[in-house]
């Protein structure tokens, strides 16, 4: 019997009126990385429902999904569970209502006190965005697409 399974992830691409991208810096199992806000699909959820839940849980923020941006179209093994195949879906989203989170200017500027979150958000100007800023392979693909898209719109 195989333990192989699909791990479905859903992420939001938020760009503000200053052409800055919202990213999440996280610390998990001693590893620091930058990623897009979002997370894993839970049993019984749809993709958009999952994304809205993740933004509420992680950022205390309501969102509106604008459009589909990208879905993984190749095999990607999970970095955390080698028996998992990732399927990642990215949506362009807009923040709605009052902003429920704070941002930091510095990468990996985690609080020093115990018990504080191991996740912070920050805005990155898209013109300064680099594919290498992201840890995960699928995020790198999406970052490259964003860089290309915004280069064309300048």
C-alpha cells in the first residue's frame, strides 16, 4: 500500500497601489523562507474558501479573489514530506475591509520574545523582486511570471 498523496496548496498574490507585492517570511523547523501568503487545502474546502480561511488565520484579513494566476502544471515533490506531490494554485487577490495585519520592512525580522509568531509580512516593490528571494520552486516560477508581467506593463 502506498502512502503517496496529493498536497494541494492555495496562495494569494496581493499587489498594492504602489506596485508592491505582499510576501510572508516564515520560520518553520529552524528554516527561514519567503513565500506567498496562503496554505494547505483542508478536507471539505474549495480552493477559494481555503484561500480566504488562510488569509483570516494568518493575516486577520478579508480578501476578494480577482482572478486565477497560475496552477502547477508539472510534478513537484514536497520539501517536508517526500511522499507528497504538491499541486499549487495561485490567485490574484485584493485586500478588503480594514487591514488586519502589520508589516515589517526588513526580511526575517521576527520578534525575539518566545511565543510570538514565526511569520511576518512585508511589502516588496515588484521592480526589486528577485526570483531567488523565494525558497520554494513553484513560488520561483510565479515570481518570474510576476516580474515579466510587470515589466511589460511599465
